[in-house]
């Protein structure tokens, strides 16, 4: 394993710092499955409709259930606090094929507590006090998948990956300006060096004359800490982890996604999508093999290797389900031998067929019991 790729984040919502692990956070978000969340929301929606009342505690528990989808979600609950309700509204409108505003007007004369709660939420959308958190989350996931897939498809070098990222951003910027927006308006990350009085990043008009009140404030603050015991008694060791150089505070989920891609690019590592098993893996460039299936970039054009890669993906999906970790490790040894043979062009067709049969059996066992 290489060095841990982490960044310190700050949440304007909870006023707390938290750690971003990249690109693991982004990859986890891309493959996050919201099926259980949706089913729980639909169940709750039925209960609310039957009882004519809303259950905020149950809604909160459903929202908590997907805290692991993205660290920004977990630490910015003001945006996503009503996500279960938002999902219900999203579905009810979709089922009746009406807009949020049409639904709001229908609910003006609400007849029960549930309708009242929905009306209040729809009014927040209407008057710019909130947006549908479910739509935001699901669209952001699509954005992350699309962008990552675009950047990582078929590239070989850091330059090309970087160029693809810039190309994607320029398409986004052009679409933004078509709708009379600038990406800076909504996709920004505040960056803080925690009290450092040096360079301020990205904000303010450089032509503006500095305000003397800032110097006055700096003098006052320094007078307060000039004899501060905290400086004398500072720990001699272990400061690095506790007092980071920089903190990032994304102002939106979209900005958090872009930040993670920036950090990854700055780290010199690249994400590559394996042409064999389809999974993303980190690599430093060149002919490095996929960290999952072990296939070399481009090798999956070979039909035998392609079939092995598909078998690999199938078996790996079953790990923790029909296939135990131990079984997988044992299977992996055989797989590695098969792959080595295929790469040298000496794979035996009978052995390959037997391997394929054995792999299918491994995946399907227990499949009949449910
Ligand atoms: Zn792979």
C-alpha cells in the first residue's frame, strides 16, 4: 500500500473537521447502492399515507442509514436532513406526473399532518429555502460516475487524463454560461490555512485598497497571544496530524466531487478503469497491472484473457455472498496460473473450459436456496 491519501475537511454545517480518504470516498460513492434506502422510504410513505401523519424519527433513521455513501453527505446534514421526505415527494410527483409546484398547489388545503409536512417542504423549494436532497444526491452520483468514467476511459498518461478532465470541465462551463451561470457561483471549495496571514486563495478584488481595520484586528489578536502559554507548552511531537496545513470546506456536493478529483491529480496518482474486470484502480502510469484481476492494460483485447476477466469479475462479485474469502484466495491461485498461461499464449483449451465450469459452480452454489 502506498501512503494514505487524505485531506482535512471542514463542515460549515457541523463546525467540525473530518477526513476525506481519496479516491476511496469517490469510488464508494459511485458504486453506492440506494435500493435499500428507496425501499425503506416507500414503506414509510405508505405508513404516512395510511395514518395521515408523518414520522420524523423514522425518516431520520432512514437518512442516517446512507451516511456511508459520501463523507460530504455525512457531515452536511442541513442539506440532506429531509432526504427521506424528499424522496417520497419525488416519487409521488413522478407517479402522478406533476411538478413540485403543482403538488404544492394541490396541497394548499392540506387535510392531515402528512400533507401539511409535504406542503411545508414543497414551499421551501418554491421560495428557495431548500432543494430536493434526493434529486441532488442521485444526480451528483450520476455526475461522479460520468466524470470518472470519462476521465479514466482509454487513457495512458497523466497528461491525457488531465486533458480529458479539462475537456469535461469546459463542456460543463459552456453549458453553464448557456444558462447564464458561472461555475464559480455554485461549485466552490473554501480553502483555509487556519489563521495563516499570508496568501488568501481565490477571493476578493485585487484592485481594492486594503482596509486598515484588518491590521488593527491582527495587532489586537497578536497582543492577546503574545504571551500565550499554549505556544510555550506546545507538544514537541505529534503536531503534524493534529494541526494540518490546510482545510477544505466544499460548499456543495458537486464541489466536493471535483475537489477529490483535483486532490487525486495533484497526488500524481491516476485512476484507471480496467478493460478486463471493469473496476477502477490506482496506478502510477505505464504497464501496471490491474490491482484487482491482475490483467495488463490493453491485454483484455485477447479473447481468452477477456473471458478470464469476465470470470474474475463474476467470482469477485460473489465474495462475501456465495463465495468465502478463503475459497476466493484458493480460486485466485488457479486463476493466476490460467492468466499467466494465457499471457504466454500457451493456455490449454480443456483446462480453460474446466476452470470456467468450476468457477460457475463456485458462484452458483447456494443460489437455489433463495
Ligand atoms: Zn481488472
